[in-house]
C-alpha cells in the first residue's frame, strides 16, 4: 500500500499553502506556524465515511503522520478533504512523493 488509498478510494494529495487553518496559531510563534505548514498535506477525495484515523492509517504507511483534521460542513458531514500533519518535513515529502 502506497498510502494513496483510504477505505477503498484513491486520495488526492497536495501540499498545504497560505490560508491553511491554524487553530493554535495564536499560541505559536510565526516560525512554528510556517514549520507546521511545511509538514502538512491537504488530502482530498476520500470517502465521506472516512474518519481522521482512517486517513492517518492510510497515509501512515508511507510517512509518519501525527494528526489530522477533516473539513466538515455545518451539519458535521465530511467535505471529503482535510489537513494532515506529519512529524517532520522529510516524512511529509516522502508521503507526497509516494502518491505522485
């Protein structure tokens, strides 16, 4: 498994860019926020039923993902994309390369 499959569906993976939600940005220095963005991938097109744990497990086979957040609508339903952070930039780049 190259980590590009979750619950039988293919994932689309891209690097995070400016505008990435940073819920803890107020508690972190700007340098820490930039570092977190370098370790974060935007994952998309996974099944609506997939949980953060499902996606972390799928991408964890190619990189050390440490946390994730699925974007949800006002009703709490998955919008089928989310932001997943890796332990270091190398793991993030490894996961991205495995899914190209």
